[in-house]
């Protein structure tokens, strides 16, 4: 809520009066965390949002699927696990990056109140920095997970409030493979500032068809030549095409379109069916 965020009084979030206090609590309970949102430049595709569509975006990376001992991707398939971009990036920093995501995920499940306090303090700083420059602000909190973040709430100065309601002037967005969540989004049952794009996998073609019939958008991973052909034609399976590689800000995509993404990393050699290799695949 803007009236809460715009007050000059220093907030107390879930009983913590600063990010440092929440960080200390996490560390004292075995979760060596320094920060949660990715640093500037930490996610090159999200960075494109500020340059291409002028929306400064904060991203949260957790450990995907069961890699942390907790399931963060309820509908993970064999193909998407193999092709997951969790291991994308500079190999020199891979070990520390994966360990950081593991620590964050375990803190999310074991110390939720302190985790949420750190997250909100960081979001407040991120929002303040960019809105003071007249920029629009967004958050993608499921960069490498698929959790129902629409249900998250915090105690903000003694008032329990939903995270998306608290940041009502910011846009939230994610990909999801959970059909139940997508049905809620397509029926306007999600927070008004939360946008979802459905993720097509090798085992959910019937769900893809249902989402498109409901007017939603579906992200599809394609082999390079198929991706180029889809972009060139502007159509895929009778629906409009959005080039999902230009930037990451999915709320600006063509409504009721396929969001086509060129296969990267292990997805290039996928044989499960996760990566589309001909235009008639779905």
C-alpha cells in the first residue's frame, strides 16, 4: 500500500527493525545469507528489462525442484529439470552461486519470517532507488522456482498485509507450470499486479491448449531454426508469437500469444520433447 510505503517512519517487518537484524537471525540459525535479490547484472536477461522496456526488475533465485531438499517446482518434468537455467552463467562462479541459492531456499522453508523480512527490506530499497529516478519497478520472485508467491504476506508495522498489496505500485510476474495457478490468473483471481506466463513442457500439451483457449500466454522453448521460423512468420499453431528473448518483462507481451524462447545450454541437446524441433509439434 502506497500510504504505508511512503511514510517516513522506519518499518518493523515480521518483528525485525532492519535487514541487518533479520540477517543476523538467519545466520544464527544456520543460514549464511548476505542478500536475497540478485545484484545488478546478476541476471542478464532481467537486466534487459530496464534497457528495452524501461522497467527496473528485482529477481529472486531459489534452488529448483528438489535440489535443496524442498520441492520448489511442483510440476517439474524430466525435460525441464535437464534444461533448467539454474546452471547457466559463468562457470567460475557456479559453485558459490548454487550454494547461495541452496541457502536461500532452506531459509525460505525453515525461517520464513526472517527470510521475508530480508526480502521486503531489500525490495523497499530497490523500489526507493528506482522510483526516485522516475522509473517503473517490477519483481520476478520465481526466477528458478515455481512457488505460490501470491499467498505471501508480512507483518508490516503491526499490520498483516499481502506482499503484492504492500507493493501495489510495482508489477510482479513469473512463469508457472502449475495449471491451477494459471487458471486463477486467467480468471482474474490473482492479485491485479501479478502476471503469469504458462510454461510448456514435454508432458503438458493438453494444459497448453487449455491455457491458450482461456486467453493466456504460453512460453515455448524452441530449437534455433524453429525459433527463427516462428519469429519470422509471427504465428505458431494459429496464435500470435512474442519474441521472449528480447527481454524478460512478460507483462508487456502480446496477449494470448506463444512466447518463443531459443534453446540455451542443455536445452539445445534435449531429446525429451521439452525443446520444440518442428513447428507442428504442439
